[in-house]
C-alpha cells in the first residue's frame, strides 16, 4: 500500500484516488452521484467507476459495503452486521413489513418506475395506505410524474430499500421465474 498515505502536510495529492474516494464516501451524509465525485476529485466518471469496483472487491467479507443505485453510491455497513450495529446504536427493530407491503414492494422493485394505478392493477386492491406506509418507512419514493392525463406519480425504491434488504444494488434482486403465458 505504498503511497496511499503520507503523514506529512495532509495535501490531497499524497492520497491515492482510492483513498480520496473512500474518504469522501465515509463523510457523505447520503448517496453521492458519480459525477459529483469525479468533479471533486478532478477525474472522470470512468476512473471513479473503476475505483469503486476495486473498493467493492476489497470490502468483501469486511464490515463495510458500497451501495449503488442508478448513478449514486454510498458507503454502508454490511447487512450481516445490522443486528450488532442496531444494538450498539440503541435502535429498536421496526419489525417486518406486512404481507401487503412486501407484495407492493416486490411489484415496485421489479417494475419501477411504476404508478399507483399499475400497482393496483397487478394487486387487484386499493394500495393508497400501503404506499403511504412504504413512503413513511423510506423504502419507496416518488420519482416524478408521467407526462399524460392526470400526471400520475411514479414510484421507485430508495437506498433505504437496498439497505433494509441487504442489497448493494437492484441487480442483486433474485430473478423472477418465467411465467407461463395463457
């Protein structure tokens, strides 16, 4: 790891790109766009992407993970450490989402962005209450509105959704089985 840290003058040039990136992600209070990281570190998004891949590999089997959602990234604790971290922080376990919430979350996770009407067409029941609950828990968010009559809200999952289910990215969702066509 030579050259990664110089205890001299603290100039950022003495830190490798990897160390600088890791430092920024550590102090960030939430997800950071790759473009912002590249701008601050005066490099390209491609170099940031490559460095994130290296960090992801290095964090395997350790207490930290990089969580990705679209073009944003954040440093989080490993999902396997959730119980001990929660205990240390004095967090009360909020319980599992209800079956209706899990069903709605699954629909949103696999079909996002999706409207309330589309969710209700799949579920066959009114979903207002479940959507409100999922928004309040921070598992889904409004991602905009469709450009059509009524301008319906479109929903998608959040970083908290990934963290709650121990995922680094949406690509880690299990693949759905092929459904028979009628």
